[in-house]
C-alpha cells in the first residue's frame, strides 16, 4: 500500500504541495481502497476501485480521484479564507461505474 500512496502523491503533486496527508486502507468487502486525504481538521475519504488502483500503479490517471483531490483543495482553501464558514467534513463518498480514464 505504501507504493500506491507514493504513486498517488507522484501523479497528483498538488497533494504534497499543499501538505495534505494521504491514508490508505483496503476494504475486501468492497474490493476497493479507501483513500483518506487530511490536513488539519479537514478530511475527505473516497473509494478507489481496485482496477483503478492497478491502473494508477501503471501510470494511468484516475480522473475521479483527481476530481476528489481538486474538490478537497477547493474546500480546504475556502474554509481557510477569513469570513468563510468551516468546511463540512466528508466521511464517505460512494461512486460506482467506470472511474479510471486512460490519459
């Protein structure tokens, strides 16, 4: 799993650039990885299907995961702006269907 976390950081450099930590667990029940992005009191947990994780390891970006990274960054930045309301923590976001796109 450490290799997958390293690959996610490599494919999505904005994660490291913004000091976001990446956690990873595998759910055999869902046959998917649970990817948790965290910074301070903010976090987002999303699913990464095993096939998409395999594609990621083969340097094929997963558009869905990229969207999740972008959304987390947007929410985090908005929450940190003075006068903005606190970010609502998202605990689970389910997505079904074809998530991986070859680029």
